[in-house]
C-alpha cells in the first residue's frame, strides 16, 4: 500500500518505521522540509518528501500533527485524491491546542477535523501512548496483544485503518462510526490503557462524555506536576498506570 505520513513527532516517526518495515511504500513529510527529517525516521525504508508530495499518488494519508495544526495542513490534504483514505491520529488537549469552542461545546474531535479538511477521516492510533506504540507491538495471535480502536463512517475505510493497525503490531478493533469516536478520546476508559481486543469493547461502552474531559485534565495536571519541571516525558508504564487509575 502507498502511504503518506504528515508529521514526524513520536507517533509519526513510529508509524513511519513500522509501516515501512511491514512492506508498505511510505513517504513522510513535516512542515520544515525533507532535509530536516532525521535518519531514524527513515531507517526501515520510508522516504522523506515535501508535504505536497506526501499526499500525491497514495492510498492512505496519515495525519500525525497536533490537533490545532489541522487547519494549517488542510490545503495540502485537499490535494489528495478523493479516493485516498485519510487517517487522523490527533487528540485535543486544551493546554496545548488552546481552547477550541466547538469541541469544548461537545463536538467530537475527529468530526471537527473532518470539517476542517472537508472530507471524511478514520480515527486510529490516537488511543495508545507513543511509548506503547513504539515498544509494545506483538505478532498477531500472541496472548496479551494490545488492541487499538478504529472508527470511521465508511466501512471500507475503517477496514483499511484496522488492517494498518494490525501491521503495526496491534489488534485493530472496529469502534463504529466517527460520531462514536469520542469513546476513544482522552479521558475515556479505552484511551491509553493498553487493553486487549477482548477488553476494548466494554471500555468503549463504558465511556462517559461528560466525565472524560474532566478526567483528561486531571491526568494532564498530574503529568505536568510530576514531569513538568525538567521537561521529561513520562514513560509508557507510568502513563498506562495513570490512565487506568483515572479513566477506568
């Protein structure tokens, strides 16, 4: 499959490495130009390209940028073919993204993204921490394999997202339509709790739209208090433990 990835932060880098290693033809881009993309991003075969080239002649475009950057890249994504599947990995954090009124008022994050892009999206890889994504993948069928929910309105696009999640070392779980993807957003029981495919459906069903934002903000405050002084990011095990305590 031909895949373009926009964004080479922790998630984008890992997806570039894993999907290229799985045999996909992967192009990656950032906002600063291909010459600024580190060798580690490309070590399994991905190619660094300008952002406009990342969306050209591809089957899938993966957006791995902060949610508040989505409007900036919308014109670039608009150059992709109408048949290209667009996958959104973003999450809304008011302390990083500034308050977005529509989301604060209850709009589902990826529906907001779809509106900014003017096209449907698939929600995937947003409900796993970057450390777990990088380090906890397993072969299919291995006991304890972590599952990642995938939501989309179009069943074919959702199936593409699930298949690619499988290629990164995780079980893809059908999470239904995009208007239900709030169940995998920050603060919900399925978010960053490293559950198996047998556990994810119940976690999605248990999500509480009113409580999730409050739990998200409590978690962010706890992380800032513990790690903010020296700028260190929490490791995956701390993040999972905190999410399980606060979200489930």
